[in-house]
C-alpha cells in the first residue's frame, strides 16, 4: 500500500492529550498505512522553519515552528479573521488585509518547501482544512507529482460570498491542483461547483468532475465526517458511573438536564440559544423548574476581540436569565467556560434528556453525533439540532430547528422534555443505525479510496 502523508495545521503527537474524534480518526488512518504527519508545532520561535521529528511505530511526525509575525498573519490573521468568518457566511466579520494574506501564503510556502523533499511519487497526501488551501499549488510548483487530496471541515458558502473576498480567484484556484477536494455535504459541493462555474473560469463536466480554464480536471465530492460510534457508546456507558457524572446527576435534584457543548465561537449561535431557552421558560410555564440547562463553552481564540465580546454577552445573558427566573433551589442556566475530559462529556451526554446543538452554521458538528452515540437505548435523550449544521442531513429524526427562530427552538425544547419514551426510542434507533453504518472508519476509508482512484 502507498504511504499516507497527512498535512494539517496542528499535529496530534504521540502521548499528547488530544481526545477529539478527528485526531483519533487521522491517527488510525496513518497508522493503518504507515507514513508521515506534517504540520505546525504550535510553537513560536525567533524565526520560522525549525523542524522537529518524533517517530512512533510506522509513523513519523514532523512539525515546524513559526515566528510570531508568521503565526499572527497566517493563523490569528488570515485563517481565523478572514477565512473563518467568510466560510461561515459572516461577511460582516471578515477582516482582510494584503499583509495577512501574504503571511498566509508565506507559511503555506514554508510548509511546501519543508514537505516537498520528503515526498515520493507514489505517496498519497491528504491535506486538511482552510489553513492550507494553497498548499497543493505550492507543492506542484516544486515538482511534486503524487496524489493530493484536500478535505474542508467547515462549510462552503455561496459563490457570491466567496467572490466578495479580494483576490478570491488566486486563492480558490489553488484547490484545482488537488486531485480530490472533499466537502462535508452535497450542498457544500454544489456551492463549490457554482463558484467554479460562475467565478472560477472553469466548468462542471459532470457532478463531481470539474475542469479548470487551463483544462486540468479534478474530482470533488461529499464525505460527511463521523465519529467512532462504538467507541463513544462504550465510553459513555462506562463514564455514566464515574464520579463527575454522578455529581452532576445528584446536583439536578431530579430535574431533566439540557446540555450544550460548544467552543466559544460566534458560529455556534450561543446568544440565540440562551435567548431561546429564556423564551422556553416564558412560553411553557407548565415546565418551569423542570429543566436545568448546562452550557459548556471552552474559550477559543480569546485574543480576538469578537470572541471577548461574545463571552461578555453570554455572561450577561446567563446572569439575566438566572436573575429573572431562578428560585432559591433552582438555577435555570449553568454556564461553564472550561474544558472537560472526553470521558466526562460522554457521561454528561448520557445523563441528559435534551441536547441543544443549534449552530448558526456548521460544517458537520460532531457533538450532535456523539450525543446520539452516548445515549442509553432503553431511555434515550432527544437531540434538538440546527438545520444549518451538516449533521442535519444525516440525522433528520432529530428535532430540526431554525436557530434564528427563538419561538421554534423554545417549542422544540418543550417537545423534547415531554416526548414519550416510545417516540424517543424510535427516533434514537434510526439515528444510531445511521451512525453505526457511517462511522469515522467508513469516512476515512471512503475518502482515501476515492483519492487513490482519482
């Protein structure tokens, strides 16, 4: 089997506590084939370019340091202040400068410079996410001829939004040098095809086959990412009996638990969710005092002003809701800005009657899938899911909501709390069967098989 080379912004090094489903999936993929994992070390050094190597089994892990200027322009700048809001349909938050874009391309060129000499013609290279869109083009310029695949983990917005980005054609034409470009959903693929046709000077030969203005053909497809369904189910069953889950259960005093777990990010729709929960308390007084809502929201990108503002808004909303609606023995909203171990979270999911997964826009949302996998099939909870999350295409048995419709989300919470056991079981059974068929192993095998055949 050909060697697999993985390239991502960050690398899950051996022994590192990275419990996320993606890190687990990518580790399994590269360990299966043997190969190389390359990316940023996360370190800031006086100068960019120093390489670090670690080996474990049949895998080499290579990471490169960045200077403070390169880190700020590439990661804090263009990737997270320009591309992240653009790809989540938030043109109002896009901060573009030529200096940031130059730094983004400079770091991608550094990656290409360090990686190209290590590649062999029969390698299969799998590049991940928006941080590394130009990498294939920069590798081709260095005479790399092996198969190159790219997977976008976040949404693909409409072609009109992409075209609003200065120098968009130069950026997105870089995708044409990949042999396979993967998206989370068919809708994302359709939007990309529209962009190629309307603004990219290329054409759609047939669904999933694109041709550039220079005549180069590439494949594109939908590959919905998933989870280790069996592993999450087993972990949740074990974690339900651990101290953290037992303490949480005891603290509820017999009330139902509604849970949300999200990075602190404006794409997650947290202010809208808080307002919808207050609307639930107002619209359904018969359930008042029956539900405690726990929102876990670890801080991410805290140095970005928009994220600091979001945190302050959520603190204000939580205080307002609790000040208005709490009783001496009941606090409606518990808002926590900290990370919990993955085992603890799965135990919390299993305990919850309702999961609130209501992003304004999300490529997939693995929390929704993990909540389903974590449930006790004899007494499962109910998933309230934004129709703007990629997971909604695979989990239509959830209570699908428009996160901007506060009354609709409020009513869905009430429906979930009151849903009869038989209906909960039927909805859960359909969703867990989907997740068992299409787990994280099936995802990576499907993508890599398609890339090898491209």
